[in-house]
C-alpha cells in the first residue's frame, strides 16, 4: 500500500514531503524516497527501510527546493532495496516518477524499451513509466507525454511525474482503485494518496477519480480525463481528525481492511487472467515444464493462511487432478513427512516470516521438493527461500486479525489451481474460462457482498453475549467455516468452532440448544441440499440458525432464522464472497463487546517463534 506525496509552493519541499510520508507510515512500506527540482536539475535520495534512514541520509546531504515528489514503497516487483525504491528516473535524468499499483504489461514494455537502447537500473514495473515518458517528451509537453504513456500501459495505478524541463508543474494520473487527493492551500498545492498527509496543511481538497489526470501548479489544480476533456470538481472540506483520517473514517483498521477487499481482489488478479478467461501466471518463477512433472503436492501453513491453503487444496484436487496433502506447518516439521523430488510444496504465509512455515520449507527442500511460496511480502524469508513465488497484492494489513490478506490468498489459490489445470489439460478450456471469468467478476461481487453490513448489525447485537457459536460449511466452504470461527475467537473472545457440516452429527450436535447459534454457509452449489439437511438438524435441536445464502432461496428461508445474503457466482469461487459476512459478524460482535479489535489480547501479527 504505497504512499504518494507531492508539493509545489514556497515552503521547503523536503520538509513537506518527509512530513507527509511520516503521516502515511501507518500504511506500511519497505523503502522511501524523494525527488525535487533544484537549480534546474532533478535531485533526490531514496533508502530501503524505515523513513528514519531517508531522513538521516538527507541530514548528511541536504536538498533544497520548492517543488517535489515523495514516496513510500510496498514492494510488488523487485525486492526492497535502495535501487528499487521510488522515485525512478529516465536515462536523461530529467524525469522522476512515483507510482502506486501495478503495471500489468511492464515486461513487454520493458523489452521494447531495452531494444530501443534504454538502460534500466531497477527490477520494478514503475521504471518503464520513466522511459516511456522520455520517449514521449521528445514530441509533447509534460501533460501530453503523460497521456500518451498511460494510453499504452495496462493496470491499476496512481502516479506522479516531475520534470526538470517543466519546473513549474507536477502531473498526476489515476486509473483504478489507487486513491489520489489534492489539497488546496494559499499559493501552494499538496497531493497525496491519503488525507493524513495533507491534513496538517489544509482541509480543502479535490478527490481525483479513476481515469483522470491532474496538473498542479502554484496557482491551482487542473483536472481532465485521460482523453483531455476538462473536469470541474467541487472542493470538499475534510472534518476528520488525523487518526480518523488514517483509518479512512472507519472506526478500526480491521473494518477499513474488510472494505478494501474489492481492490485487493482486483490487484491480485491483475495481469493473470486473459480476455478469454484463461489463467496464466507469468511471474510464478516455476516453469510450465517443471509444473508438468509434478506428481504430488504438499501444502502447509498456519492460522488463517492454513484455511486459505485448505481452500486451495480442494480446487487443485478437483481441477488439476493431483493428490494433495495439507498439514499445519507446526505439525509438518515433526511428522517425518514423505517429500519426494517429483513433489511440489506450497507454503502459504502473509508475512513470509512465520517460523513454523519457514522450517517446513527447509524440510521440503531438503527432501528434494520444489517450493512455491504464496506470500504478500516481496523480499521476505519465504520469497527468498522458495523456488517460485505467487505474490498476493493485499498491501500491508494493520489489524492483527487477517481479513484482506486471507481473501487475497484464496484468490491466489484459485489462480494457481486454474493455471495448473490448464497446463495439465485436466479440465476442458470452456470450464476453465467459466471459472476464470467468475474470478474476473469477483471485485464487483465482493463489493456487493459488503452491502450485508447493515443486516449484520442486529445479528451482532443479538448474539454478542453468546458463549459458543458453531460454524458449518461443506466442500470448498468448509475452510470458510473454519475461518469464520477463527475470526470470532480472535477478536471477540467467544468460543467458536468451525466444522464440516456432515461431521456435525459425529459429536458437535451434542452442543446444540437454544443458547448455541449455528452459522451455516449454504449458498447454491452441488452440495447445497446436503447442507440444507444439516441446517435442519441444527434447527431441530432448537439452535438459532444464521445462514449465509444467495438471494431469494426459498429452501433456506424455510429453515433459517436469519439470512445474510451474498451475490451468487460459480460455486468454486463463491467462498471468497461468503467469508465477507463472517468477517463483519466477528467485527461487529467484538466492537459491541468493547474488545480491542485491531490488537486482540495475546496475539501478534507475525509469529516468528515456534
């Protein structure tokens, strides 16, 4: 979740940029940098690590000016390093670019630019923007060059461009969900990716929308569409305090992160599904030939990541027709696992630093298996030790209880299962395209699922005093039941258990009475009738049934006491939507109880010890 800051005015720009970047630190980052115009040249500094390292470097070699851009980077392409930090320059040293998001077609653009003689110094997708702008500035002004550049790039982004040949303006553009705001001062303009960066200076703002370019000068900001049509935008006044602004107006970071999931899904899918619906993962790091030689898959993870791995296990078995073993990483390392040279080990970890998972990776590699890491952190220990990495693009997650990173992991699992099935030709392309197209619709469907929030509130009020809650799901929704129970336990401290619905009669049914509510995932699909029977069994024991179901499902309405409605999609993709009401239910119950939602007792974000 990178941070952008820009300034033009009469203040010392370095101080403004550093202050803005400091106020965006809550978003998480792995490097930071600034660029400004001084004496007709672009000068700058960037450092890997925390902002204090950049501040120390600037203290040794001070820079001065009144126009500049700054950036905090969350790595997506290229490990965290001084070189990969933003801003990025062109060959002439007259253009600096900062960028949030992903350029999906950067590899092909980079190859073309290299063939034309451009010299790249970083591993990032962002640097292609600087070199493209270098080409376009030969025949166009800065605004025209930006428009022509964004016409050839694909992806979701917010970007800022500084040019020493145009020292009286900065040009920004936005495409997709990466936010961008302009703060209006007196003879000075501030630009940032989030409100806290500018709130200290001004509360008058313009919100830049998708598909817009904004040119900022000391006199103001001019907004236009990508096609050049002028846009009139009403100035709004920000009434939030700084802490509320960091959370985007949400009460807790966890709730903010739940609502970020449509963007997270879109970012994780970006560049991995073709127009025909078929999945290809060009940045996997393990060749197609190597994947075709795999005869068995072993998967391991901990906590929430284990539930995402379980979802992936179902999909890989069903679509790629391979035997898949799944084990908790903390158990794998002591179980004397049988790992062979024709095996693929898949390790799932949000941070890439989970101690048990890293030890399981070591054991798998020692046994001769290739290792695929599913990870949210470029340059993490998992990323460095795996043969290949399937990165999720969830950005940093501040709430300890995982929400958006779980969703991103599930999306990654679905992508890999489809990729593998296409390679192995185990499912016909029409069916693969159907599931792939369902994935492409996910960002909008997850956004629709968030509308259930108002329906969840009275349910949370009613059951906030429950002592035990049972969560039931079947097939691909069983891992979602496990995750729903874990979320409730983690943040509300209510005992909860997730079960495969068919196992209820093998023990848990003894717990059911009028005091034990039962949350059942019963969306449409091949096993729905079975789950409806399990739901009826719970109802017969006086349990209050809360169903997660599709709209207008009469069979569910006949039995359930409460229905939380989610949009319908392909049954193999539906779990990624179905988890949303469970996250909201856990959140609102915990909030109603007065629990510390973002920092639950006894829990750490990353478990780096056994």
